[in-house]
C-alpha cells in the first residue's frame, strides 16, 4: 500500500474521531491504573505486635 495514496472515507473518519478524543480522560485512566498497581505491590500495612492495630514503621505503643 502506497503511504502517499489518499485515505478512504472510513479511515479519514476514524482518524478525525481519534484526534478529537480527550487527552485528560486517558491520562486519568492511566494514573488510576498505576495507583491500583502500586497499592497492590505495597502489600498490607504493618501490624503492631502489642495491640494488634495498624501502626507506622516506628511503633510507640
């Protein structure tokens, strides 16, 4: 297929639709997916051995 040949009507319509799609929505979608992946990799929070509640990295119970 010659890259310089004129594009068909369907392909032209597809390209026009694709260029009008909102960039912000795609960006939010990617950021939301990244958040889900990072939360899953972080694992559960540390538990305090004395009181059984969630504590930070330095437990002062």
